[in-house]
């Protein structure tokens, strides 16, 4: 019987966030939430919609840019499959933060605009279990970048 040595946990910088991050055309979307809420799963679904992986599990933010800790660069956890090594972008400018809602705290139907002081970018709440979650993120990013005008809700003026 073979005994496998336990893997040492990767060393991550002290300023990192527990988050996942994807980007499209240089604009990064941070996926925030507690462990197990679905950050990696939503990142995987966004990759299928043309986004690029920036980081999974830990994200380092420096001067408004997101990047992976070196030990985790290009790694994505796919529940039920394992940890995969994928192409990734080295860094991207943070344009949007998405707070993944837990089942006991669903997102508001008509949210008011809010900006987290720590990140300085718009933040929206999304139910990661919803089939439309990736599309909601795509629309929220378009709103954050000024490509879509919103009449009422999270990005309304």
C-alpha cells in the first residue's frame, strides 16, 4: 500500500483576497463570497463565455489590478473533477466586484448603487446557482464599463 505525502498548502501573499477573478478585454471581474458558495463554478461558466482566467481561490490586488499569487497562477478548481492548469492572464484592471449571494440572502430584485470603499469599483450581488448568473455578470460588466445604460437598479444614475 502506497502512502502519498501530504501536499503543503501554497504560500499566498498577505494582501490577497479569498476570491476568483476572470477578465474580458482587460477588464477584471472579482467573484467574492465565502468558501463553497460557487466562485470557481461561476468562473468556469464565464470562461465558456469568452472570459479569461486571472485567478482562482486567491487574488492579489495591487494598484487597481488583479493578479494570481505565483503558486496558484493558472489553476482552477473544478468541483467533481479536480484542479486544472489553464491558460490565464497575468493581470487585469479591476472593473467590477460580484458578491455571490448565499441561499439565505438572495440578491435584491431592484438594488441601489453601491461602491465598496476598499476596491473603488461597482459591486453587485448575484445568485451563483441561477442559470442566468453568467449572463447577469456579463451585463453588469457592460454597465460598469458604460457600454449599457441602466434605467433603474445597481448602475442607475
